[in-house]
C-alpha cells in the first residue's frame, strides 16, 4: 500500500484576507480610540481570540505526518482512499472502517459547505491527525501479517522443496532396488543343459528302449542337468516339461496341465518335483503317450522352473 502523498502547501489567501480585515478593523478602532475605549477593549479581546485560532490554524498548516497541510480536502480524499484499500485487503474489521469512513465523509461535507469557523477547522484537523495515526496502526498491523504470511510461505516452499528432494531420492532408491532385484532374479535363475530327448518303445519284457519311429513311440524321455547356483533359493522346486509336436500342439497328459510363467500361462506335458540345494542335479522327466498316435517330424522341448524358461531341446521322429 502506498503512503498517502504529502499534499503541497497552498497559499493562505483566505486567511490573509481575514488578517487584512482585522488590520482594517484595528485601523478603524484606532481612529475611534479617543471616543470608544470600551469598544477598543472588546475588539482587542476578539483580536486575541482570533489570534489563538490563527495560531491553531498555523499549526494545522504544518504538513502531513509531522508536517501538516492546509488542504483538508486532499487529506479527506487520501484517508478515504486508504480506507478503501484496507477494506479490499480484508485484514481489518470492516465495521470499524465503515465508522471512520462515515465520520470522514461528514467532516468533508462540512468543509465543502464552508460554514466552519477556524476553531472548528482546527478541531477537524486534529481529528484528521488522529485518524491518520489509526490508519498507520492498521498499516503496521497488515505489514506484520504480510511478513508472517511471507515467512510461512517461504517455510512451506522450503518444506515442499525438501519433500520433492526426498521423493526424488526415494524414487532413485526404489529404481536402484528394482535394478538390484532384477539382477538378483536374473542371477538366481536356474539353467538346464546337457539335454537328451528321445522317443522310447516298449520291449517284450516291458522295459523301454530308444526309438526314432513315431509309430513305435509310447513314451518320450527328456533328461538334462540343472546347474549349480549359489544365490538361487534352495528347497523344493517343480520342474515342468513341455513337448510340442510338429504341428505346434503341446502334448498333454491332461488338458488342465497349465503353469503360470513370467510370460503368461503355459501348457505343459508333465512335471517332476526336486529338492534343490544349490548343487548340480541330474534328472529325467517322462511323458507317456497313453495310446496317442505321434506324428513324424521335429519335436521341440522346453523346461520351466519358478515361472522361467531354463532350457530347451529338440528331437525327430520318423
């Protein structure tokens, strides 16, 4: 809020006129001095009263905020503008401002009518000075509130900045953890190798022997080795075997043979449970055809464990 602009001093022509009239009056009284002593004394008393008023008005003429002005109309306008600004700011009680606004408007109207004596003008000047002091108090109060609000805003901005930095650090830490998790997951993945997948036929003594003939195959055997992995979790694990025929169809002992993997549900042919203790382990999984007629061609083999593909192989039946 801008300070009320100090009005410029104006000429005191009106009061000069009064002084001239007084001087003329004194000249007339001096002229009749010899015959009108009583009237002279009376005029002297009136002159003293006028002089007292004049002294008050001279004080009134010393400027705004320590240097009063003789332009009361300008002061009225400035105070009313200040009140309007305080109303818009909203921190000061509106009823109090309305009362002071009404009083200033009353004084303003009286001055405009021009029917106030010098003494009344002096008293009005004093009231204006009191009003200015009150306005300054309001302004100091608002400045204090604004300073407090600025401090709170700065603290809030600082807190937000710390929060943003903390969130950024948290996100970075989360990304690092996710990267580490991905690396651990990748490093802990089991690997199957040294595959040997073959068709088998049944001999007269019910024992099994290898065959490359599709029509003779009653069982498919896939043997392989699961690697040693010191960072993989130890314990019971299930290894799933998937055999896909030349037509792209997965051979299944049951249509419900489906397992979830990292790439979605996958049909499997058969499975085997193992006790993995982070050491290399050899195993074989068998799939019985149960009377299914197998097609000639290339068969693909995949092995899954813990939802991951850990190895693959292929073989051909004629």
